[in-house]
C-alpha cells in the first residue's frame, strides 16, 4: 500500500512517535491525518490543514464511538496511543499494571473492534498496531507495559488471521528504545523519533507485516530469533546493570 492520498487516523498523536508519524505521513503526501489525543490542546500546530484534531481517549468507549462517526473516511488506522508505568510487575502497584493493560491492550482492542466495519468498506485498508520489542522479553522495570505489549502483539496476530482476505492488512511496529517522554527513564541509548517514524512508514509501504524500525530493536529481535532465552539473558544483564 502506498500512503499518498490516503486518509489516516493516528492515536496518541500529540507527542513522541505519534507526533513524528503524523509529520512523516504529511511528507508521504497523505490526503488527511486525523490526529487523536485525549486533549487536543496538547497537539502542536504543525501548520498543515490536512491535520484534523480529534478528541480521543482510547479507554473511553463514548469517545471511540464519536470518533468512528467523525472519521468514516479513514483507510489506515495507526494505534499508537499507549502508557508505561516504570514499576516492578512483582512489587509495584497493581493499579499500574492494570492501567498499562487497560490502555495498551484493551484500549487498542476496542479501537480495532470499532473501526473494522469502517475499514471493511474501503477498497484497500490497514491497521497498524504499535507494540514494542518488550513484547518479546519482559523488561522488569516496565513489567506491566511489557506484558501489555506482548498481549497486543498476540492480538495483532489474531486479527491478521481473522481479517485475511477482507482487504485489511494488519501490521505491528516493534520499536526498541526511542527518545520519547514515555521512555525517558529507560537507561540506554535511544533512537530519534523522526527517523523511527520515517522507517516505520517506509517499511509499511514495502509491505512488512512486523516492523522493527530501529537498530537496537532489530538487534534484539535477531537475538530472539536465535533463541528467545538469549534475549531474556540480555534483559537480565541490562537489569543487573541498571
């Protein structure tokens, strides 16, 4: 799929990877970008009238229903909105784990369920779920987040199978550490948001189903492919060094 002249909805578009994706989409020549955020006042003014602000909290069923009506022309849904609690999955507050799962997994699930009927009406459509390399090995300092992204990756596999033959492609994006507000406490080098977003869209247009947009993420996936336990060991060494 080429993005030129497409209408796209991006959740969590007010900062980080989401904002960078909005800018990269404009560079790709899209027709329109719905920029979703819980508070549209937090959306930066990009100075392009193709960007349409959209009030959207993906944990709010009423706002999702309104978004479906307001964005009936959407052809590509990019589920980027997410949260991350920096706490242990063993000893951290249980509320942190529930919040991660409620937003990253259940919120995205609700978006997918709501928008599949919209996308089915299009000739050529796609769903892009932003997961994480943490879907493949749990990072204890973000244990709830890691678990929620593993669930999201599994969800994406499931809907890819269910939607096969219905004209809706399903992609995942699995970044390693990226220089965002969400990852500011993560103790490692990070990829830039603009280069990450550009790589995501290039790989999307090339038809890659599971996208690993940054070098660290790709290196970790290479380790996982050899033996998933080796990636666990790599995370253990990072955890001990932190």
